[in-house]
C-alpha cells in the first residue's frame, strides 16, 4: 500500500511517495517556469517520483495547491486531472489548499493557526484538522499583505525613487540592478524597460534583495512593515499555536544564508513558532489517513531532511 502527496507552490512542484510504514520511496522537486503549463510540470514531477519509487499504483493521493481556493480551484483541478490521466494513475486525487497541507505537516494539534508567506500571504485557523477560517490570500492586486510580491514591489519602487532622485539612497538599488543585469549608471528608463513585463512571481523574487540588505534603513523599514502586516493577518484569525510556512519565513530566507530577520520580527510578536519545512509531508499524511493509516510525520520530515543534507 503506497501513498502520494503533492505540493504545488508558486515556484515549484514537489511530490512524495511513501509506503504504509512511512518509508520514503520517492521524492522529487520540479521548478515551475513560465513557458510550461502547470499540468506539464506536474506530469513531469509525477513521472519522476513514480519512476524513483518504482510503483505504478498508489492507494490514495492528496494534492495541496496554491490557488486551490474557491476562486481558482477549477483551473487547478483541471491541471491535476490532466496530469494524472497522462501519468496513468487511476486513483482520484483529493485537491486541497496549500495552507492545509502545510499545517498538517507540522502541527501536533488539530486546533491552531498557520501563517504562510511566499509569493503571496495567507493565514488560516484550524479546528480538528479542518481549516475553518482564513484571512488574506487575496492575490497580488487585492491583498497578500507582507508577501514576497508586496516586499518585491516596494523594493522596485525604492530603487526607482533612488535613481529618480526623489527618494533616499538605498542598498536595495544596487541589489535590484544586479538582479536585473543592468549596468552601473543605469537610469529609471532602463529600469522601466526591463520590469514592465514582470510576472507577480518575478516581482516577488526581489524580496530577497530586501532581506539581504543588512543595516540599510529603507530595507529595515520595508521588513518592519511587512512583519506588521503578516502579524495583523494571523492575529485577526486567532494567533494560537501558530505554524509558519513559505519561503519568506524559513529559518534562513530563500537565497539568503543569514538568519531571517523578517521571521525574527514576526516571532517577536507571536512568540516561538514551528516551521513547516516540507508541506508535502502533510499531503502524504492526509492520503494515509484517508485509508486509515497514520503515517509518522516526524519520521517523514527527518527522512527528507537527511536526503536534503546528503545532496548539498
């Protein structure tokens, strides 16, 4: 008896296959790139994990996806169905939100809250392992306060104001110019030319420039504001036994080897929080529970950490 869990994030797709004893049979991660559709990336990820695990059938499958809420669930489900058919899997997958699998992966109690900050930002409250309420997750246009996109946009605006002479000098400008591959001495017009077609995920990538700009006044102001927005979001839903998830709140922020200053600011308000390092474990755990099997999440997390360490 084998179980499949999948985590569809904004920048990557992760898949995990375990047996009923909680042994990791296969784990794969594929980046999402703009030229490929979700179902194609998901299909590649599924084929790879099934080949690695040497299984052709799984007893149950749970898919956690960013954008699987009511507003975008149909598109995600269509991509999942198409990928499963192309892979030849006969099981009917259960599609849930990314906050559900993230909470399930790290929580020791069915009652609590989660704060996720990556490209977007969202908080959820759980009762008996069910998500019963949520805040934000409104997308880059309407919300996602304190998210990667929110921070990245402020970074681009700070760099623009600096180059334009209407804002203060900031180390963010140098970081933005380097990421964009622009020459020294570039102008605001140069910046406009290379940023006007950026996707939300591209804008969110500039958050790492802010997180890396140590001892910079503007970066500190942006991070403090982002932390305040994130805390406000989770506090509005009930900040008890909060699980943190998403690249912005990792112990070491994405692409930054230093301790995560943004996370430290959030925890200063919330207290110590567990971090959901592998939400895909929550997906596999839920797949097992659907068939009456209680997989050991701690063992699965440790196994994935060991695999990650061995590949560094």
